C-alpha cells in the first residue's frame, strides 16, 4: 500500500490543488494529512489563495481516501466543513506489518523521540 503525506495546507487553495495533483500522479491509495487543513491561525499571515471553504470542497472529493489528524490550527468548527475526521490528535495505521504513528507533532515535548 502506498501513502502520500501532506501537512500545513492552512486553507490555501493553490497548495490544495498541488497536493491533489501530486496525489493523483503518485498512485497512492491514501492521502495522509498531518494537520492544519483549513485555518491559518492567528500567528500566521493569510496564505496565498486563502479559501478554506473551497479547500474543504476539493478535499471532500477524495474524503474516502483521506486519513487526517488534528493540527494546532484545526478546530471543531473546521470539522463541520470536512467529510473526513480531523479532530483526533493522533492516529495509528497498520501498514504491511508496520505500525505508523501519525501526529502533527505540536502536542509532543520538543525533546521526546518516538521509538
């Protein structure tokens, strides 16, 4: 099974279009989004092409192929627009006898290393 990883789209429609283009080209079965899907957060400037509702619409087209976790800029309100769950701070995926731990990383202490 092949996975493609993306993170920190922050509501940017051009970034979303690029992710979806690469996903289609990659032949991956799953698009794994490691947080920060729709919101840019109060510390960040608006990203190029900021259009969170349109980003949600485009990602919902492949919702059946998305595994996602919550990032530090994601909220329960974002979940109302998305057709795949984003509120879990982490997920585990079993891939060909290997267990993958998926997280945005913002809840981990800086010096913790997962083994």
